[in-house]
C-alpha cells in the first residue's frame, strides 16, 4: 500500500466531519435567525398590546366622563339655598414635643 492509499480513508473521514460541521453551523445560523425573528415579533406584539391597552383606558375614561356629564344634565335643576353653597374647610396641625427617647445618644 502506498501512502496515498492509506491517507485517502482519513481524508474521506475528515471531509465527512467537515461537512457535518458545516451543516451543523448552518443549522445553528438558521436557528439563530429564527430566534431573532421570533423575539422581534414578540417585542412588536408586546408594543402593540401596550398601545391597545392605553387606548382602551383612554376610551374608558372618555366614556365615563361623558356618562357623568349626561347624568348631570339629566338631573333637574333645584333652587340652591345659600347654606348649600357654603364651603367650610378646617386645617389643623399638631406639633408634638420631641421625645428624649428618640434623640441622639448621650456619651459620657
């Protein structure tokens, strides 16, 4: 047997390994691209969902405001007495004396 004959099975085996590695790397690249696409579409979906939720909340607020206005307009007007219109507000503050228990520690 010559050296070429002994090397040819090794070369065939290493070529097969290289081909397997190329297929594996190609598959990994496709998987990465698919994962990036899925993540981007998930981000886009989350952004659309957040915008939709915000629009729904704004619409609900407007509907409640209109309902309150409609109900207020439906109420019969009554004669307001002077006492009904008065506003009384009381504001009080109480200052407590500082407690010696919570003061700075005394070092002797």
